[in-house]
């Protein structure tokens, strides 16, 4: 026992003597304090936080009061208590619609009774998760830019209009995106247990991750990586069983809430947003509007999966995240967080051209969405709160712009050195 303690002490001593490591830890701690301070100012003075409030309040009712967050009484309390907080001018029709195991991520914040401090800490956590996601994306792309470009990438990604909305809202999409990207990273590195577990954890937002999960499932199946399926099922079953201990009837209550509120919740009716935007268009035209990107995605999947050892696998995942916003339309700008990998892939591809014009276009793609954020902030800062009320052009312009770019760089991706899943791997 004494020998083990000596080893631990020696390990700690060596790390403390590493000045570079200590300096890095101090810099990270200082940055987190600064970020938390800014977020606390936002939480105390600016509107927002609907997504966090619903989950925070739902978690509190379940863990403290032993009340199902799907129950009518819980929904009533969530809406009544909302009037005490500054997250929204219109506190009504707030519904807890996430799987109950999503509460595990909010549970630590339930211990904090001050909503504004809890929200500021959650926003700080989301920014940290975002930074980890960007780090993973750069590793997938094998992109090692100069330090100034790296700092620009992190700043521009954080100040992206849609990401700012997602952070202020406090929803789980940033976390779900991390799990999807981590699952792909572990899959191409043949760590199937972790890949399957990450996909199961991403089910905290099933309506957002369903299409990219399908892509990764097909990719794993074609390359006979059955371990991913096993660990996905094992992890998902464990999550469901453990949450049954908290609320035995939650799966039925979850489905009931979704069905009863199907006109309000876009998880079942992707056409709802289109009907609001295009009131004079007939029903069949709406179906065609959805079917076109779906057919395009299926066609691209077929082409990608025909060439098992192709560099287009990650391009295919990014295209899936992009077209998924057109197939499963939700009038919520926060869902566009899923487009971050697309933006980085486009910026990387242009930068990889090693020409002055290529670098210029790369920087333009990094800066266009932060610029959009600053313009909107100057003209209509309420839009940062009303994430459910964005216009048709604001929703589809980024998608069309990025889609054109994706096909522009498609030929270059085949000549890149990005890692991909191979048949000769375990």
C-alpha cells in the first residue's frame, strides 16, 4: 500500500514540476473563469435559456420531488415556474420531450438552486464541449493549421450565429453532435465499443441524430463492424433500464406526450415549418420539397458505399448532417449546430488548395457566419431568443450556400489524406 502511495505522489510531483503543463492548466482555468463570468452576465441580463430551463426544471421535479417530467402536473409546474425566470417573455407551451436518460447530464446542475448561475455553468460546459468537438474534427481532417489560424477557427466556430443561439438556449444538440463525431472517430480507429456507446448516448436528441446514426450504421455494416451494433444496443438498454429506476412508466409517458403535442412538436411533423413559411403551397408540393433532398442523400450514400475504401466517407457524413436539415425541417436555428462539421470541412478543403485564393475563400467560409451573427445582433437581437421564429430565407440560405460548396469541393476530397474505415481493419 505504501509503495502505491509513493508511486501516486511521484506521479503528481512529476506533473507539478512540468512548468509547461502547469502553465497550460492555469491558462485553461483562467479562460473558463472568464467564459463563466461572461455567461453569468448574459444569464442575468439577457433573455434566453428555454432549452436549459425545461430540462433543469424537469430534472429537479424528477430527482427532488419524484415527479415524472412528462406528467400533466409537471408540465403545469414547468410553465408556472417559468414566469419567475428571465429566459422568455412568453412562458407557455413548454414541454419536456427528451428521453428521460438525458437528465443524467443535467443532474449536477439541479444541486444549484440559483437558475442564473446554473445556466451560466451549463453554457460554459457547452462551450467546453464545443471546443472538444472542434478538436476532434481537426483530427479527423488531419488539419494542423498555424496557431493564428487555429485560434481563428475556434473563435469563429464559437461565434457562429447558430451556435450562439444553441448555447444561449442551452439545448442538448451540441452534446449530441460531440457524440456523433466521437462515434465516427472511434469507428475509423476501430474502437467499436466506444463508437457504439457514443451513438447510444447521442440518442438524448433522437429527432436530431436519427439520420446521421443511420449513415454510420450502414457504414459499419458494409465493413462488417458488428461490434458497433452490439455496444450501441448494450449502452442504450443500460440507459433505458437505469432510467426506469427513476420513473418506471417513462417510455409510455414519453410517447404519450409526443403524440398529444404532435401539432406543436416538429419531431413528428417536419412539414409544420414549411406550412408556416409557404402557406399558399399545396400538400403534394410540400412532400416533393422534402423528397428531393432525401433522394439526393440516398443517391450519394449509394455512391459512397460502393467504394468501401473511399475518402468520401466523412464528406458523406457532413452531407448527411446538412441535408438532414432539409429532410427533417425544424424551425429552430439551434439545430444548425449540426452544420459546424460541414463548415470546417469546406474551410479545410479550400485551405488545402495551397493558393492565395483558396486561403481567402477558406477564411471567408470561417468568417461569414460570425459576421451574420454580428449583423443580426446589431439589427434584431431578439432573434437570439426567439429561436423558434426564424424566416424561410434565414433557414435555407445557409443550407443552399453550404450545399453548393460541398459539391464544389467533392472532387478534392478524393485526393485528401483523411482517415477512413477500411475492410482490413478489425
